[in-house]
């Protein structure tokens, strides 16, 4: 099982990073941000590139095509270059959002290639669930004041996660009885992880408390763990459905 872990982690982490980057760039372009918030959110992109770099290394272990490794490397260099160049700026100054566009375009192309290998529908749902929780974590760590996103991102991310679960259940309906029996326990586990992650994510709203990074971090770990486990189920079902 452990030798399959890099391949299972690769797609969820890559798609999560790409989707989170897209959301952060959108917030930087359209959000009503003060210079301090803008700088902190821009600096938070370093976390995106750290996860993207990890996914790229896992891609090497998973044996992805060389073209994806070269494209991923170019994307990582462009993204890190932008963040490191901004780090030289003093105070609350930050680069214009257009500086992030080249890396974003490359990342979207890379995400499309991952989706082509994984399946467009699965990729979209994975990117939606993982990207929303990861972008929210970065924004909360940046002490953003766009309070609507503390509601919208959990709602959108949970919706993607629940639809992803339903899609898995519908796909599993075509399995033979022995194969379906083998999938029952993993499906219960990942369903529990998604629902627990959603509950933790919504907990500050339910308790009318300020959203804090450790809470979102726990939700992110649960949801990304479920996406990783689900990746193995998708492969298993693809091999058992004619």
C-alpha cells in the first residue's frame, strides 16, 4: 500500500494547490483589501508553492510523464520567483496582482493535464473541495477581513466534497458484489473524514466565534486525507467496471 501513496497524493495535492492559487489571485484582484491584508495574502502564496512542489516530487515517484515534470518545474520557478521578489519589498508594499498571472496560467495548464489523466469530473470536485479549504486556511492565517469568505468557502468546499461522495457512491453501484463489499469500509472511512472535516470547518460559524488557523488546518487535513483515500477507490473502481 505504501508504494502507492505518492501516486494517490499527487493529484489531490496538485489540484488543491492550483485551485487555491486561483482563488487567492481572484481575491487579490477583486477583494476590498487594505495594503497589509494584500501583502499577507500575497505572501501566503508561498504555502501554495510549497504544496505544489511537494506534489511535483510525488509526481516523480508516481512516474508522471516528463512533460508534466518540466511544466511543473517551470510553474514552480515562476511562482516562487514572484513570491521571493515580493519578499524584497519593505513594509506593506506588495506586487500588483498581474505579477501572479504567468504562474497562474502555467498552473492552470498543469491542473488541466492532471485532470485529463484523472478524469475531468473527479478533478473538478477534488480541486473544489481541497482548493477551498486550503485557500481559506491561507486567508485566515493572513488575518483577512473579508468576512463573507468565512461562510462562502466552507459552503462551497463542503458542497464539492458532498457531491464527490455522491459521485463515488453512484460509480460504486456498478461494481460486482465482491468488489462492492471490499469498497464498503474505505467509503465509510472517507465519508466520515469529509463530514468530520466539514463539521470542524463550520464549527466557528456554529459557535459564532472567530475563525482561527488551527481549526481550518484540522479541516484541511481531514478533507485532503479523504481525497487521497478516494483516489485509491477511483482507481479500484476503474479496474472493476467494464
